[in-house]
């Protein structure tokens, strides 16, 4: 894959947690390349390091060793401020839990990253309403998190993740707390946004059917075993 076509290039990554007898080697010698525009599922047993991997790619954590390039930028030599800036412009993150702020309505939750980035309240709210429309929640803009269902909360979280128009969407078991029907709806929404917005997306999922609807599935194996496409 040429550098121009590549959004993510993780090479020979290692990550351990803990010290002494409690030390756990989570990732070791891990390689993962993701092409621009690809929708990749990450699968693997619980505790194998899927969240760790996504946090590293999302600049929320650092590998102990190895190389990470995002859209052609080697991130290992960036300082904290440069990493934060790159994260804000490049990456949208959706977690299993929505992490919306209880005291803000859906519109202001989605507008928050835009406000932090310096947009005026008016511009940020306008864009937030546009995003809520795109996730099918135009009529829920003034609802607070405790007035929304689990599926709706995750759709607001997706809208917030896309507020800054990041080219890279990372989702860590985004349907993990949802029932079958809402899981299906959320995954279809993410897939549709992925295609419409020309995103590169990496989704951690336990659901084989969802993984099968991605461009490919990457199976993360325990450190020391071979990870790769399934
Ligand atoms: N902050 C941490 N401190 C210590 N151990 C951790 C930490 N985060 C994760 N781990 C351990 O690393 C392993 C991988 O965790 P995780 O990436 O959350 O796996 P997965 O998402 O595949 O379930 C687990 O054994 C977990 O207990
Ligand atoms: Mg996890």
C-alpha cells in the first residue's frame, strides 16, 4: 500500500500494563495497516487488547514501542499539544458508553467540540442540528440525555464524534450496550455515514454479522500469537 493510500500504519507495536508479577504484555509485534476509505472490524476475545489498540490509534494512549503513522504523520515524535491537535482534527471516537454530559441537551452535547474549537454558539448549534438530522434525531435536539433511549444516546454520540469532520472514525463496541434492534440500527447508521462522508473507520465488535458487513475483519490475537485478517 502506498503512503498516499494509507490512513493508519501501526508497525511492530508493543504495549504492556503493570509492573513486576502483575505485568501483562497486551500487544506485541503488532502490525495493522488501514487504507483510506476502508471500514475495518476489529474482533477478538475479551481482554485481548482491542480497546488498547484503538486507544493507541486514537492517540488516547501510547505504545511502549513501535511506529504509528496517521495520514502520513509519524505521531511518535509529536509533543502532547501536537498530539491533541491531531486528535481533534483527525479522529472521531465513539465508546461503548455515550459519555454525554447530563446537563446539556443533545444539540449542545454535539456542539461542544465545536465550541471548544472556537466556533460561535450560533454556528456550533447550527452544525449540531445538521448532524442530529443526519443521525435521524432532528426532533430530539432539545432533549437531555435522561430523556433519550440507549440507541438514541449512541446516535448523539456518533453525531458528536463527527462534529469536527474527522476523516478517521474509531468506535469501540459502540453497540455493546444496545439490544439487537438498536445495535442493528446503530451499525447501519455508522456504515452509511462511513460511506457518505468518505470516512476511514475502525470498529471493535463482538458481532460476527456486523464484522461480515465491514470491508474486512482484523482478528487481534493474544501477544505472541499471530494477529491478522480473518
Ligand atoms: N490501564 C490498565 N492498567 C492495567 N491493565 C490494563 C489497563 N487497561 C487494560 N488492561 C489490561 O490489558 C488487557 C487488555 O485490555 P483491553 O484492551 O481493554 O481488552 P479488550 O478491549 O480486548 O477487552 C486486559 O488484560 C486488561 O485487564
Ligand atoms: Mg474493550
